[in-house]
């Protein structure tokens, strides 16, 4: 199944000149959603994985079913102030300013083998911060896994030395 047929292109969102890749249309179709999760699962097949860590919020949509299929734990990486227990935090630069992600301090044990999941790789800042957060807790990032990679934004550059896998790749806007 061609997953790009189920991904809606929204021009000029969130600002003029950007083409937003909207996965909500894919989620409306059970066969497409299933194929998306199947595709992610195939990309990490055969690996010994302890945890799937996923980034708020669309990463949760793909990370949760993947963790169930792989039989491993699920770790939520959230915006500050959203998790109830003690957290650790990693900040990262945005085009104008900074943002942060938090994770429960006890979510990753030293030596845990972790796959990071998000819906989309753009510039790589969020993904790099996610990897640093997992590693700060003692986890080993096996790979970063995305449904969509916007290759023309060169997000892999921010993840140099890390394995990056994507089910769908856009080479141009």
C-alpha cells in the first residue's frame, strides 16, 4: 500500500510556504493505519528492544501500537509539566527560541535498548533532544524511527552517527 496516498498535504500550514504532511487522514482508514504500523515494525524487526520511547503527541499514535506488537515497554516524552512523577528534562533550539521534553526519571533503566518513535522527521531538533534524554537516563538508543522523513530539510544532519529509519520519505516539498 502506498502510504503517501493517505497523507494529506496542507499548503501554508503552520505558516506560508510550508506544506504540512497531515497523518490524520491516514488514521481515518484502518487499513492504512495498520500498514503504517506494519511498516514501522518491519523496519525494526529482529532487534532486541526493551522500550519504545515516543514523542508527544503524534508519536504516541504510532509508538503505542508498535510497543504492543514488539512486546516491550512504552515511554512517553512530553512537554514540560505534563507528567505527574519526578522527571528529567532536555531542552533544544527552535527556529525562534527553545523548547523542552520531559520523561519520568524511572522510565528508562540503565542499559535499556530503546527505539525512539515520532511521526515525522523534519529538522531533527526534537529527535536529537529525545535521544539525549534517553541517554541521560542510561538508555541505549538503537535507532530513531519515523513514519515520514522530510529529507529535503536534512534532519539526519542533526542526528549524525545515529541510525535513522523512515517508512515514507519525501525528497522535496
